[in-house]
């Protein structure tokens, strides 16, 4: 079989239960995510998958390197701020091997359409880290119509050139992705040239704007957190716009006979924000409780993945990057061994499972977490917890006093792992867009 095309679709701040296939409720207009629900029904859905971090740029470091993000200085920012333009340290080092650079070296065409959030030119950028093409914002959040970041600077790029383009950003990114698939279809008729497309939406990240809300842009330009705006109805419509765009892309793959041998993976960079549905999980973005790191993982690849599969295999973002390298038959750079573990055996057989301990840490609130099998160790604000996740997904029944030996063992395991990682730099920053002064604590 020829090497697959790969499309890695990443939503921004999507909650675990925002999609219908993960238990999400219909909106007033109907199903929120019929396209993604269809991909799950015709592919593989994982119910115990995680992000590498509960906040965006750290996860993106792990996603592009297939290694724990803690190994790189830029990932210590929680998250990288728009005000870091011009920094020579807060970004992805251009000499570090990446998922796109390794695929490119093996003959893949590579493109990023959407959010980068791994540092700014001239020191950093997608074209400097393995992508042949780039179209999208460099920062962590932009207005959907003006395409300006939280400092007011225009932030929509074609390559390393600032580019003005009219329209709703989610639709612009979807249409750009369709155009890329169309161009790759022509190229593949002429030569064997598999492609890797990173499609990183900003949806459903704030500001809370649907494609019909252009008049709201001037009202939120001074504070994109949009603290007085939004509701669940706007939020669900934003997800639906993204879902529609994914449908356009899948239609283009079908039209050109490319869908069967294209691995499409969908996820979110972290757990949900203020309007997200994370049921039955507690917490959200910035938290190492389940609601901050448990995310949807959907894989569709008809040539390999059987329809209707569901897996409880533990995994995190960097495992999927390792999986894509494995699917393409590409080896890691020997000087940068992967922390991610390939999930190809699970893609081939949804019943397959293996032990996969997962570790996290956050500067914010001194958080520590580890998941190993059914059990999770968690530390927040100096308080320790032990949970049996299948029995208590809401993390309400602390079993630390009932099972002190297990708690001690998992604490020691986390500490041993943490000792293999660089420490958190003293100048690392934590940026919170709002507090209990703006809304009650969730």
C-alpha cells in the first residue's frame, strides 16, 4: 500500500463532550457535529485520550516534536503571549526535528493551515520548522473577522508575509484546506507525492463570534477574551462552522478518490473553556483535572481502520505524532528520541491495548498529575489526590487515605519522571485571561 496522506485537524479549547459522538446534546439548530460524528462512526473513537497540556502552546510543542514539551524553554510559558513578538527564546528552535520536517525529508509535501503559536519570525516560524506552506495566525488568539491579535496587531500570514483577507476565519481556513487538497490531487496524478496537512483551527476559541457576527468585532477589539459576550448557542454554532468545513475537506478527498488512504485525525489542543461541555469531567483549560486534559480523539483511515471502533487506550497528543511518523514509515532523529508512542496497533485493531503511563505538570497552581491504568495521581495547590478514573471520572472520591501505598508509589513515579525533565524556569509566565472577579469559579 502506498504511504498515506495525513491530515491532522486540531480544534482550539474544545470540550470533551462538545461533539455529538462524545455525548454532546443537540443545539437549537440541530446536531452540532454531524461530520465529525460520521468520521467517528466510520473510524475509531478513543475515550481515554488526553492532550499533553491543559493550555495551547505547550501542547503544540509536544504535538510538533512528539516529545514532552517540558524539554523546550518556550513551552514553559502557559501560554506564549502575543506580547512576545521579537523574542529569540520563546518559540520552537528551528534546529529541532519536527513531525513536518521528518515527513518532508522522507518525501511528503507539508503545509500548516491555521494556528501556529510557537513563536514569531524572524527567530521562529512554520516555514523554519518543516512546513512547505503556511497560512494562518502566529499568535494564540485572533478576532475571526479583523484577524488581529490581543495587542491589536494584524495576525494573518501567508508564509512569512502579513496578508489581508476578508472573511470569517474558520471558513477561510477550511477553504484554504480544500484548495490544498485539490492541488495535491493534481500533483499526485503526476507523481507519488503524499501530503501532510496540519489544519489547526482557532475555533471554538474566544472571541465568541459566528460567521454572522461581523458587527461584534469592533466591540471586542480591546479585549478578545470577550468577557461580557458569548453563550452556549453561539459557542455551538462556532463548532458547527468548523464541522461544516471539515465536511468540505472530506468531500474533496472523496471527489479525488483520496479518502481511502488518507489518515484523518481530529482532536483539541486542551480541554474546554467557559462555554464548553466537559461532562462528566470536572475542570477545564489550565487544569490537570480531567476536564482540562481529556479531549476527543477521532481517527479515520478506511484502508486501515475498521468502522465503528472504540478504544479505551490511554494516549496523549505526542503519541499521535509518533503514530503519524510510524504510518508514513519514518524514523525519528537519533539525537531526539521520541517520548510519544505509536498507536498503530490500536488503529489496526481497536481491541488492542497496552500500558501507557502519562505524566503532566503545570507551573499554574503547582499542579502535578499522572495517569497509569485506572489510577490517577493529582496534586493542586499542595493538596494530593488519588482517583480511580473509570469508577469516578468526576474526581470527587479521593482514595489517598484508603490506599496510601498506591498514592506514595504514584507520587514517587511522578517525581522520578519529573527528574528527567528540565526544571520550570524562574522567569516562566502564567497568563490567565480572567478570574473569579469576572465569573464564578467552575
